[in-house]
């Protein structure tokens, strides 16, 4: 009900924010070969919607688990609908400015003289530009530094972004019995040497 009416599909009416955050919505994955070719021309979260509408559902909401980038795009659209601001503006207002993350952005400077690192990928011969035109989305692809990423993770772990109770909810697995690492709310959990760690990676070309 928090999605803009023009975005909503009838089969999504039973989907909750819980389903989206935990990848139990059943909404299909928009990232196809055809989408990859069109990706450089997309500018806003709304631009992803036709691609999400194209793919069939994987299962009825709440009955399974399957990772889908579509969930994050729809969460970004919910943020825009509820706040009346773009996802990029709300990201800046709520997280980047308060935490003074001045080296983080959804947009990279593509000019040759820029000091921004360009997105790279391996082609069998070595490192080449991935072809990704520097623009992130609610589904990932932001540009940052080790320093800013550390600031963000410390803020998340110490209660500056969410409460301790909310972080506990975020790190409670909701995909028991499914393939992959235990997954909570937009976070993967694992234990190495007995210590719990959590975070989120990426495997798109030029993104990690």
C-alpha cells in the first residue's frame, strides 16, 4: 500500500515491507541480459519499474525465499512515495550528511581528470572498464571509500542509524532451509572462527 498506485501490480497486494527486506516477496529478478544492455540509460528508481513488471513471480508472497534486486528497487520507491523526496535526496539527508560521509554518492564523476575510481571488471586479459556508467540505485552501486564505509558500518552497529532492537531484527535469519548464507533484513550473516559478521556484497560487473 506504500507503493505509488501506478507502480503496483495486483499480484503484489499481499507483499509486505518484511517480504521485500527478506527476499520472501516472490517478485522476480529484473536483471536479465536485455536489462544489462539498457542499464546505462536508467536514471531513477522509477526507470526500473517496466523491467520489474516484465518478469514473472517466483512464488506467492511469503511462501519462499529467492534473492531479487527488484525488492530493493521497490523499497526505494516506497521511500520516495512516503517522504516525497527522491531516493538519492533522502539517502543524503538521512545518512550521508549526518554521518559526514563526504566521499559517498550514487553518481560517479566520469571525466578523464576525475580522481574517482572507475568501475572495473576482468575480461580474461586483465582489468578493463566494466561499461557501467557511474550511477547507483536502491539496489546497489553506490560509490564510496573504505573510510566512509567504515563510518557507515560503525554507525549501524552502535545505534546511530537504527536501535539495537532493530539491528537484532535485521540480523535474524529469515531464510532457514534455503540456499546461501543466513539472510535477515538486507544483511547476510556468517560465522568465521566463531565470530558473527554481517554485511552485503555484490556480483554485478563493476560492483562489489
